[in-house]
């Protein structure tokens, strides 16, 4: 779960998804729906629909997070340091 879960009940449901996770869940749903078209079982339609809806929700949240800099897509502070000189740089080379 994310740190935002306490403030936003939506975060307790979806967490902090990445875009590839939403795409993967949607593709699995489409695969199940393809199997439902080829088969006669009703449960394939249900499972395919659930996977597709969940994938779409995860994808929507991930894209929104990326656009607004939240969740997994928060900006991490970049620390730039100068070159570090070795302590013994002034000493002559010894064997």
C-alpha cells in the first residue's frame, strides 16, 4: 500500500500501480474474453470482464499518477556531488 492510503480511500483499493501492470491485466482480460468467444462456458465471460475492468482501472490510475507526479511516479530528489579527490593524491608514487 502507499502512504496516501490513509487520506484517499481509492488508494486502499488500487495502491500505486505502474503502467505496465495495467496493460498486462487488460491483455489478460482480452485473452479471457477471446477464450469466452471460442468456448461455451459463461464463467470465461465473467473472468474476462473482471480482468479487463481491473486492468483498465489500474491503467487509468497509473496514467493519472504519472501525469500528476503521484504514486510510483513521484519525483525523487537528485543529489549531485562534485568529484572526490583521493586523500593521497599529493604524495609521490611509492613502491
